[in-house]
């Protein structure tokens, strides 16, 4: 796949909706075979034996192991460079600055996830507003629209903005968790009269 497909498929990340952006970019990296570097470090499989003198058989086996390890390292380096390029191509200039000096796609991915992975209050409000403003059409099957409403409510619930409790014995509860019965009641209220 060419970089033109990357440019048209993955939006530029500007700091909002990280989870949506990350899902799209991760799908791109998986489709191009580059996602493996997000969870791995370069390998160092080959070790040089310090036993001497080595037999001709041991020398050949060691040379073969070193060659295989160098090839594996070169393959990982190439994938890592391509993954870094794909990620950085889809970052806004301000966020791109925060990744300068990082040498692995795994490090960049972890930094972006830690910095932008938790949605803020405005993102939670936006999802809630989207869920409540959706209208279920009267002339079509409502299942797709209902799933869209559920998706927005699920994102609100998953945001995990916790309550501020001073008591260390009380587990922190999420103030964004929406009970299922409320979601069902809301969806029922949105159904057209014919239902």
C-alpha cells in the first residue's frame, strides 16, 4: 500500500479522539505488516562464543546464527523505520515535536497513548451530546442507529473519569459510567411511534 492510501485513510492526529485515530492507524499498520514493532524490541539472539578454539562445525553454526540474527535485526529495523514514518506522517506539527528523538515505534505509540489515550471532559461531553442528538429514522431498520447510540454511550462509560474521594479505603468510581437500563430507556424513548 502506498503512502497516498495512508494519507487518505488515516486522519492527521491533532490531540483529540486518540482512540478512534489509534484504531484507524493500527489497522493501517496491521494491513501493511508493521504492527509487530509496536509490541517488540529489537532482538539480540546471536551470541558469540568465547570458548576457543572452536571446532569447524561450531564456527559454521555460530556464523550462521550471527547471520540469521543480523538479518532479523535488519528486518526489524526496516519495519520500525516504516512504522515510525507512518505514525509521524499522520501527526500534527505540534504533536510531531513531542516525538522528536524517539527511535522506536513502540516508544512513540506508548507516549501518544499515555498522553492522549484518556479522553478529557470535553470529549466525554461531545460523545454524550452525539448520543443524545441522534434521531432514529422512521423509514429504516433502527438497528444501525441504535448501535451508533450505544457506541457513544459506551465511549462515555469507558472514559473512566473518576470521582474525587478523599477516603483511601473507598474504591474510586467512574462518574461517567452509564447504567444499561438508562441506555435502554433512552433508546426506547428515541424510537419512532410506529415501534
